[in-house]
């Protein structure tokens, strides 16, 4: 929308038709290049929104307090502000936009594994484990016995060639729907681990068949969902980040085919090619389920 269109729209609502143009024009000649590009659009949309709904000072202050509370609640173990973006669909939309731009600029990204949102509970520096190891802490294994799963596959390029020495970073919740940093009863870094592919691009590990879970409702995100009369549930999924020298990092999630929330994920992250099927595993006392999934990366 042009400044003139914004001016006309402001006039139609009975507000100062020159105000938004003044704010946009205040940007100086040495402003950050990308900000100078995107801020006029942001300001026009933001001001038009405020005029369209007749936003009051009290409502604006409530929104400021909401954002402040999300920021104050965020730390290196939980990103509440990111969770707010998730339930508004913003992170999934930005992920879609980034994927589209990548495919336009990099033909070899076509046919590679779809990305999905990082989510607010990622932790850096999960332990690097040997292929075939388990991310399930030994002291929790018996309690989680019915959900034990073997997860394996390959990391390949867009032509199907194996990528050795790729790192597959995996994490998911416990059956109670909580990530380990949310749950004082789980050991540190439980259900998290990083695995390096072998010369054939293969990785393997033991984990759990994931469970659906509600996002935390003890902060601004939960309050917003209640005010919008929306459910908080996410379908069962496993988070994965795959990295390899010379390839674009892949952040994604894979979703259990049998989950009832696939069609109404509260953060809108499900994609068709990321839906997988766990099948019964035979002759393995360490797992009831098995999943084989290949991740395809594009070159930098």
C-alpha cells in the first residue's frame, strides 16, 4: 500500500491523514538498509490496524504488558515470546516464506526435506552420542517402556547421495508432554542427543514414539489461547536439526501419522511430507516401535 493510499484510508477513519507519512519520513539516510526497506510497510500496516479497530490506550498498554511478560518469562530453556509467535502462526509463516525464497534462489533445494519451526524448547549442545545409542535416560526407561522406539535413516543430498559426518540433533517430550527443562523429575538433557552419520550417511538411535501435548498455559501464550477460545494441543512430533559442512542447515519436525491433531496443530506447523508412520518393531527388546526416515539437504 502506498503512502497516498494510507493517507486516504486514515482520512476515511477520521484520523490525521499525514501522521503515518511523518513517521515513515523520520527514517534517516544512513538507516540500516534492510530496516529502511521493511519499516515503511510495517508502519503502514501497524498504523492502519490501530485505526481500523480504533485501538485504545488501555488496549495498547495491555498489549505492551503482554509482550513484556513474555520477554520476562523467556530464558535459555524456554522462549515464551517465540511461543506467542507460534500460536499466531507467525513462525510457521516465516518458515514458509524462507523456504520459498530458498527454492527460488537454489534449484537443488527442490525435493529436499521440508523445514518446520524450531519451537521454544530447543537447547544447544545436547550430548553427542554414538549411532545406536539411546536418548532415553536409563532411570526413565522402564516407565517409558511401551513407547520405546528405534529411529534410523540416512542424510542425503538432493540427488540421493549420502552425506557422511552430518549431525542429526534430535529432541522430543516425555509421554507426559513435557520437555526435560520443564520437568524437574527428568534428568538433564533427557530425550535429547546429537548423532553423526557414518560413511553411508546413516544415523540410528533409540528414542520414544512421541505423544501429543498441550503447549504451556502458565504464561501469556496460554492466556491468549483461552481468550481466543482455542485449544493448546500439538500433534505428536520429533524435533530434528540436521547440519553438514557445505549444506544448508535443516530445522524440521516429523509427525506421527496416527495423531488426531495433525489437521489442527495449534502452531500450524504440520506439512504433508513430514508425516511419518511408526510400525511395530520385532526382535528388539529395546524398542516396541520403529521409524525409518531420510533427510535430504540442499547445498550452500
